């Protein structure tokens, strides 16, 4: 479960990226965070990944107050969160297999088990036959799927994605969103920041709408038209 | 069916499945990977790596060369000191039997290596050989020279021990005069003391320079892999995990430069061996100038590797603090 309570985030210079944000996303739910550019979507995800800290308020993930996560606790927390980025953030000098394997190596999973899980994740995103290739030889959509495989391979309890379909054509975007929906169906909490309203409407999931860092709407799946 | 299986393998629970043993095996595996990967990265940019290793190697070879020089000056001092016997001139009324008795007493002392008696006649004969003295000696009615005891201090005796011996000799009633060239030995010891300090200070400064060289190379390496480090941290890597390949890079830099430093020191030793042999011959083979001890040569590469590790550790800790 994700819980934001009165969360604000101010940057140096006085810019307020988030303002007194409060909402809860139950375990196993899939939700979108949307809003115009600068609404605070990316900041919200950065706070969840402890890439940044809130100026005020508290954030709780699966009962753990992120304000209290320090030092070695940060990598442990991030091992429980799968992150997908718009720019994929792949290691271009390592193969697809090695990229997806990374979270498992970090988590200390044995080699045989790693191989099994990496292939399963690649099969899930339809890239098993690309495992020996370098990311640069893949299309943008394929690279994004490698990023998704890397995010899910360690079986995270929470999957967060920042504009995961930003660079993809509409058909591919739907496929990618379909993948996220599948992960939700097996119990993973999924939170996606996106400004692609047609796609969001099509997915019919809960939508949290931000504007200038404030929560302006929190729509249940059935309320999304 | 296959898709279901893939789904189960790819998605959620259970967690915390990596047992302690598996984690250790994985930790060791990552150490192996880090060692290999860092070596490959060094090999991927040979010029930069070689320059770093060469600069470090030279910085570490210099103290070794000075150590070699200082050690040999010490040995030279001791070897020359053996020729600098203390001349003890006995009172003119001392007979041969008394000179022999005194020589035996002195020979029994723990700080004396040998005592040689020079009779008045031997002294006269030596004077006669010197130019311009033969005519003057003919004019003498009798031999005015006393018995002289040439006292050789124990090899390795320092200036203070020799000064004590000279003092004891001067206090003897049967002794008229003691001629000691101990002042130069004292100066040599003092100079060697200064030399030792200089070498120690130099070694410290050059080790610091080597540390900075490794640190700078690792810093540039980390800077060029800034994005990769960011990704690793985002997917849950600990600082230790991220830092590991860079620490191994530091170890490789240190190890290779340590080997280079030891080889350079051996080359210097080899280059000096010819002139040293000639010098030894000039002293009738009494000089035995030594090289660097084997333990020191063997200790240099691991010590340099430790230095490299330290440099990489300090820089990576500082650099990673700035990362995500």
C-alpha cells in the first residue's frame, strides 16, 4: 500500500512541486498519476523511489515510513520497487540479458536462478530471442520492454513507471500498458505517471490528477470516461 | 501453459528467497566479476592505464632507489670504519711485555675486534719509507718511537660506542696518546640519520602522490560512468556494490605499479653492480655492498595494491556521495 499524507515538496528558489498531497493506493491496485507538464508527476515518483525527500508530510510504502529510510535501507527499499523510466536507463555496454539480470545480481540471487528468472521476464515482454543483443541494436519500444523486464524480474511489490509510453507509437503503448495490467493482476501495486489521456481512459484504472503540485481529482476506475 | 509459467516466474512474491549461503556465493561471484571487469576496463584504454601505472611505478621506485643508496652508504661507512683503527701510543718507557699484556687485555673487551702491536722498529721502518724522512732518521742516536697498539672496534659499533672505547683508552696510565678518527664516523652516522629521515619523508610523500594518481584515475573512471552508477543505484545497488569494480581498478593500478617499481629498483641495482664491483676491488674486496632485500621487493606490489585500494576507496566514497 502507498500512502501520501500532506506531502509537500519545495525546491531551492521557492518552487513548490507538490503541495499537501494526500492519497492512498491499496496493495495490488493499478493507478495512473496524470496532469500537465510540471504538475508534479515525476516528483511524486522520485519521492517514492527515495531519489528525493519530501519537504513536509509523510510517505508510507507497505507500512514503511520513507522518511525513516536511511543509508543501507535505501538500496533495500529500491530492491522492492521496480522502476521504469521514459528514457529506459539501460546500460548500453551490457547485453539485454545482463541488463535484466542486474536487480537479481544485486539481490544476491544464485546464477542458475537468475538465468531462469531473466529468461522468464524476457519471455513475458516478448524479447527472449534478443537476450544476447546490446540495447543499442533494439528499437525504442523494445528497449522500453527491456526496462520493464528489468523492473519486474526481482518480483517487486511496487512497480512505478514514469511516462513509460512517452516515446512509443499508440499500438505499442497499449501493449506496454497491457503488460503493466498483467503485473497488477498477480498482486503487484502499479503506479504510472503519464499525460497520455486517451491511453489512460482506455485502460480504465484509477486516476490521480495533479495540477501545479496539487491533487485536483482522484477518480475511481469506474469514474474514468 | 508456458505463458502462465513465465508469468509466475516473472512477477510478484515470494520474496527474501536468497539464503545466506546464496548471498555469500553471489557476493563472491560479484567480486570475481568486478575484478575481471575492472581489468578489462583498464585494458580497454591501454595508454591511459599505462601512463597511470608508469607515474605510480616511478613514484614508488624513487624511495626504493634512495633506500638502496642509503643502505649502501651505511655499508660503505662500516667497511671504511674497519680500516680506521684507533692508534694507541704507549708511554715511551713501556716494554714489549707490557705492550703485549695491554694488547691482550684490550683484545678481551667486547667492543674490540682486534688489537695489533706495532713495535718501535716497525714504526721507524714505516717512517723511513716516507719521502724526506730517511736522512733525518739517520741522525737519531736511538729509536724515539713508542709501542703503538692499533685497536680495531667491533664491526657495526656506532660512534657513541667507539667514543666510549676511546675514552677508556685515554684513561689508562700506560697510554701516552690516543689517535682516533672517530669524528668522521660520527658525522657519517649523523648524515645517515638525516638520510634515513629524508628517505622516510620522501617515501611518505611519494606514496601520497601515488595515492592521488590512483584517486584521480578512479575519479575520472567514475565520472565517465556516471549514468551507469545512477542506474545501478536506482535498481537497488548498495554503495559497496557500485564501488567494488572501482576498488579493484585501484588494486590493479597499485599492483602493476608496484611490480614496475620493484623491476625499476632491480634495474637500478643491476646498473650499479659494475661500479660497485670496481669500488670493492679498490678496497681489496673488503667492501660488500648489498642490494634491496628480497622481502622488500616482494612486499612492494601488495603494499602498492593496498595503496591503490585506499586511493580508490577514498575517491569513490566521495564521488558516490554525489550520485543518486
